[in-house]
C-alpha cells in the first residue's frame, strides 16, 4: 500500500507538471494586447435612451495564455458607458483569460444624460486593461442630442419649434379641431412603429433654408436610406386645411397617407416643395381625398410610389415621380410609379369600393423609373373618371395603349429624362435632358420658382418636374 501511495504521489506531481506546461500563463512584461479598434465610437444618440450594442475584439497575439488582471471603465459607476465582459455587465472584471492566438469580445453600450439644451453633447471615457503591470486603453466616445419626448400624446393646438428635436416614441395624435404648427428647421424623429396621426390640422412651415424633417430615430449611417423605420403621417378623413411646405419625409412605411377608408368625408392637403423618399409601401397613399401638390419629389419606394385611389380631387404640377428603388434584398419592384384609380379592393373581404375621381391633373410632371411601364390608370365605370396628363414625361412602353388619348396631351413617352444621378436620389436635370423648356407656361406662372427656389420664367421655357435646369451663361472676356 505504501508503494502504491508513493507511485500515485509521483504520478500526481508529474500530472501537475504537465498540466502547468500545457496551460502556460504569459507573465512577460512585453505581452501587449491588440484591439480591433483603438476607439469605440457612437454616432449621435438621444439622451436618456440607450444605444445599440457595439463590440470590441481583444486579441492575444502570443502563443501562451494571457491573463488580464483587470478590465475596467475609467469612469466607474459615473460613466455614461456600460461594458459586458464574459457575459457579465460590470464596471470592472478581474482575471480575464484569453487562450493563445485567440480573442474575446467586450460589448459596449452608452446612455447620455438629459441636459435640456439644444447643443451637441460629447461623452468620453476609456476601457483600461491591466496585464502584467502594463496598462492599455481603448477610448470610448459618444455624441448625443437632447430632445423633447412625445409618447402616446394627444396633441391640442400647439407649436413645435427648432429649439430641440422631437422624438415620437409610440405615436402622436393631433386631435379634432386642434392644430399642430411645426416651425422652420424643426426635426421630428420617430421610433419603430411610431407615427403622426392627424384628425385636426397640420401646418408644416418649412423654408428653403430651413426645411422640416420627419425621419426614423436610427441615426447610424447604415440606416440613412433604410425604409420602414417608422409608420408615417396619416391625415384622417375629416382633416382639412393641412399644409406641408419644404419638408423632408423619409424612411417610413407610408410617407403620407391622405384619407382613411373607414371614416366618412375626405382629407385635404396642400403639399409643396417637399421630398418623400425611401418608403417600404407607398410615398403618397391617398383615398377619396383632395391634394394640391407642386414642386414635390416622390421617389424610391418598394411598392407604390404614389397611389391615388377611390377617386378624389388631385392636382399635381411640376412634380417628379421617380422610382429607382434598388434595395436588392427586397426583390425586384413589380408595381408602377403612379397608380390612379376610382376604386379599391379590400384584400381581406374582397369587397370592391368605388368612388368618383372628380379630377386628377398632372401638369408639367415627370413620371418615370426603372420599369418598362410606370403608370397604371384603372377605372370602374360605376364611378366618375376625370383625369388629364398635360405636358408631362411618362415612362410607358410604345405598346402601351392610351384608352382615351384626349386625356394625354403633349406627353413625352418612353424617353429617359436624364437625371443627374437617380440611383443616388439626385433628380436634377442633365444639360441634355429632353424635358428642358418643354413645360406649359400657364402652369409655371402659378408656380414660378422651383424646388431650389430658382426662377422657371427666366429662360426659354419651364422645365418639367420639380427642378429647373439653370444653364451657366458664357461670359466673354475682353
């Protein structure tokens, strides 16, 4: 027994020795960690609302195990940042091991304090790694913006101004007989599934120098052109005297819905100098309502760029309807840029609702995109169907049958309008564009300045669409 005990003791010593050989701990003072980045940066965040999670990769370059004696936030509990090390949210972790030629991830989040001021906020801190009495740092930096929170609010008559941006977190409803006025330069952000609903009246008073912006609250550059980040603006039937001037509405499901099928009456809006772009369902979705629009750009929508349904009263002048939606992950676009119809079929019940299209005029407009046919006119004989396309460019194939030719006057069909860069959202005209000076002067006199505040009446004739091409005049040197 003594012999067996002696043998087991010797075996245990050898086992411990080999185990230590296998699990070498790097204790050299020159063992320096490598990081995937020397700074973890958070672009503009909303104060008091946590950021998305970013990760930092910590790499052990040596052939031996590395033990980081401590990983900590320099700001400790007062830091605006949080770190997660090995699944634990903490201000400081100890004895963190990394296998040879391996790495770990540290996850970082940020939350910035409210200030009540409309000034950019910068919060800084660092993660300090201590290994073998050597300290290394990774900087943390976040830019923030304070805001006014709108959360499930019923809005009475009020004014929103540009002192601070607004964040609509769930939804906002302008109540009946109430008016929401939005002043120049105001920005309204919307959280996922949030929207602005209007039973009363909406007045958007943007200017050329200070437009009003409506967009999602994901501020990372990767989300600049992503649709369906919020629900959009809805003008309920019964909502009248709405005016939207110099606004940018982007990255929603439906940019602007005018009218609701379940409510009696109609909605009305004057829409001017406004861009509606990057939507998942529709830029403008109107039902049995009234729209006067000019100098507008409706562009790049997954399904219906603009749909005017169930009849109504619509006038569009010097408007660019352009659909070059190319988000390949969503598949090929299969619907027309502009749909005009006096009926609507309920997909769930199959019921066909028919209305009267009292008027639909498209004067000096551009209707185009990256499909062969970008116009659908579909009418039910039970309702009125009064429409006119006058002096407009329309992307329709040569084989497209104009059922009522008198409703298409002096149109250009199936010709590239030659935008500067349509797939990048620039719908200004190239110098060789066929639509230059082609517009009817009568329409231009009503709307003499274009989207960029240029005069349409200063050259040989008004151009089609929202933008007037201003050629530089040759100056002869003496």
